[in-house]
C-alpha cells in the first residue's frame, strides 16, 4: 500500500476544463499531488472526507495590484481564502520595480503601497525580496527569467507611444 501525507477521499474533482466533476480520491505527497483516482489504496497520516465537496485547481487572478502585498503579506490569506493561488503583478503600467521615486508617491502608484514600499531600484532586487518573503501561492510578472533583462537600443528605438 503506497504512503502519502494527505489523502482526500471522494471529492467531486473539477479539473478546470469545463467538464463535469468526477468523484475521485486525491493523494498529496510533500505538498504536491502524487496520485488521483477512484478509491486509491494509499495510507495517509491525514485523511479528509470530501464527500459532497468540490476540489478544483486554484484560480489565477490576472489583474491585481499585489506587487507589494506578496512581500509585505506573504500569507496572502485574502487571496487563498477565495481559491486564488496565482496572482499577476505589474498591471496598469505600474510596478514595484524598478522604481526610484525620489520624493512623493504619484497616482496611481499609491494603489500598490506607501512611498516607503518602493525600495527596489532593480527588478532583480524585487525578485530577490519576493524569494526571501516566500509568498503563498505563486506570482507572475509576465516576464519569465528576465530579472537581468534590459531593452536593447534597437528595441528602445522601435518603441513608439500610441497616438
């Protein structure tokens, strides 16, 4: 009999595809799903009877202003309590990094936090602060592996504001 940390029994599992749910058991090992199926034969230290309950993947909040919250409030309970497990930051043309305000916090930057929150002069320092805070769930800035990326002169020359 395989072992797991947590076994969720008889949940109405919704896979996010839009299809109807299916009554399944879900086994978790080390915080990750290790098995899904009807009537799993796993042994677990914690067993959750989910009969009559739904189990679904986490939701993605694609329009947030949580750039500072992922650092100052890493538990992210306001999001997790609603089923949100991923937030997208850097929306509306504002971001916590890179920023050098040099004074008063202008609108709409105040949506993200106080002037003292803007202390990341490089994107790499912001990413480092997030890594140190270890927020629950995940966050995306829409740019994978770009902590040290910079626009080239050609890219800057091609950029033109919309009329």
